[in-house]
C-alpha cells in the first residue's frame, strides 16, 4: 500500500499554521499552551516540527488547532 505522505514533507498544514501563529503574534510555546488548555498535549518543539513539515499531525491535534485559531479545519488545506 502506498503511503499518503511521500517524500520529505510529513504534513500539509505547516505553512498555514505558521502564518496563523505569526498573524496572531503568538510564539510556538503560546500555541502549545493554548492546546494544553483543551487537553491536547503538543510541546513547543512539536509545533516547530509541524511548521517545518517534519512531523505528522493527528486528527485531534488538527481539531485543536482549528479551535485555538477559530478557523474551520478545512482552512488548513489547499482549496
């Protein structure tokens, strides 16, 4: 079975996550802290790796990010 994620990029949302985070003036630690308030534990280093597309993202993490940034889950994907 072929992998869905192939090559060097491990996710599709890294660029959008970084753009949202910087537009809000938040640090990676601030995003981690906001996710933790939703009982979703993603350390600052993992936020960095997601933004660099070096780490996959679970459905729960994606849902949490949509809640933290008040955007629909679909925001993170190409149109």
